[in-house]
């Protein structure tokens, strides 16, 4: 087995960013970038730990704006294959807690 090339911090940052994208598996990213899955997971863990992330505090997620809103007065969010709608005046902490629970669920 050939030894893998050493990566710079910038290269790992790019690889971790690719692994953090929604809908991609760590295994696919590791294979694409020719790194071991365990090394990728280590760097993802290290990156998450170095951020000012705290349990119970929601991470910011990318937002895509579609052509038309789902319905007037509703906020629509999707986690994986699950799409949820929340009333316009809904508490943002509640929305964050529900979305966080869904994204951390192991179904």
C-alpha cells in the first residue's frame, strides 16, 4: 500500500468544507480526495472543535431562495428528505431545536 501524500492546512480546510456540504457522505469525499476515511473524520472533528460551536447552539446553515415562497406566512425548511413548514411568528429557538434534532437523528 502506498503512503498518502501529506496535505497542507489549506488543503484539509477545503476537503473538510466539501465533507460538510449537505447530501454528501464522508466516504465519497474521502475517496474523491484520496484520503482515508479515518483521517477525514479526524480533520472534520478537529475543525468542528476549533470553531466556537457549543452544544445547544444551532449552526448556521446555507439558505437557498426559490422562485416562489411555499405559502404566504410560512417558513419552509428541509433536512435531508424531510420538509417542514413553520408559522411566520414561530420562535426561532424552537425552529433551530427541531432542525438540529432532525439533522442529528440517526434514521
